C-alpha cells in the first residue's frame, strides 16, 4: 500500500513538472498536451469548428462565381436574388467574379484565361469594375441582372447598365485599365486563398467558412440557411416562410 501511495505521489509530481514547461514544448507532443489538458490551447493540435462564428449582426455571405457559368446563373436566379429581395437586410453580401479562371503574369500585367472563354473574362472584368466603381446597391442588382439574362454578355451589359443608371462607357474603358487588371488579380488571390480550395462554382462561404453541407443547403434553400444563421433580434417575416434547415 505504501508503494502505491508513493507511486501516485511521484506520478503527480512528474505531471506537475512536465506540464510546467513552455507552451511550445507541451504542444509539440500530442500525448503530453493531452496529459496536461492543453490540447485546446495548442493551435497545431486543436481542430477548429467548421461552423462560422456568428454574432447578432448581418450574416456575412460571399459568392465566388463566373459571369457565364450556367450553374452560377441558376443560383442567382433561384436562390441569391430572391433571398436578397426578401431578407437582404440581414445579409452582408460579397461577390467575387473569378471562379475557375487562371492567371499568368506578363511583365507588370496579368492575363486571364476563363473556363467559358474570352467573353467570360470580359464579363468578369466588367463585374469587377462595377464592384469597385459603384456602391453595393447599384452594382449588385446590375450583376444579378446580367446573370439573369441569357443573351450575349455584351448585350446584357448594355441593357443592365442602362436599367440601373450606370455609365456603360466608363465600365467599358475600365475593363482595359491597369486598375481593373490589378483588381481582378486581387480577386484571384482571394479565390486561391480559400480553405478548402475552390473546386467548383458557385462556391459559397458564410463568415469565411465553406462546407459541402453548407453548399448543398445554400443551393436548396439559401433563405432558410441565412435565417438559421442570423442571431439578431426580430427576424424578417420571410424567415418564417423559409424551409427549416438544421445547421
């Protein structure tokens, strides 16, 4: 019995001495971190939650897309645009027109190759210029208008810019500018930095987080998904009409 008590005391003493080491030493060994109950304090060992941290403010929603992508057009038509119209007041919407494009630096400029050809690169750059030159309440309906239009992209741009009071000539000049080239490169960098890596479009994030489950729910009932994430008071009446989604 004496030996058991002595062993227990020695074990406690060893644990105290071991766990008194510097954090980087403890975190370098998973078994040691577990023994010291320190796993949650070790960034290299703890597993972050894939559910976005959502406060009581608007839900931060980002769409990564391509201007001529059929699935992106369908997502805008069936999900994002109707959701914006019904509960846009509880959303912070960002859009990134790049998707599966590729870029290559040539001198001081970037050249872009797009999944659906040169017209899509033209459309992506046009959207990029609109995003940077106009406020959200102007550029977002303009982009939605273009995605909802099944005609030639340049015809859609002319029609939609007139509809929302935008200067089409200014946008056309912007497309070939150094500023637009740099802005599109910034969208490329933002897209390449996604974790997990973008695999397809449309690709959505909420609070900077993407999961396959979230994507499937967004494509089935975006309004219900946004309502389920919103933690603020007085949810819009439209939330009561949305399909209930568990997150």
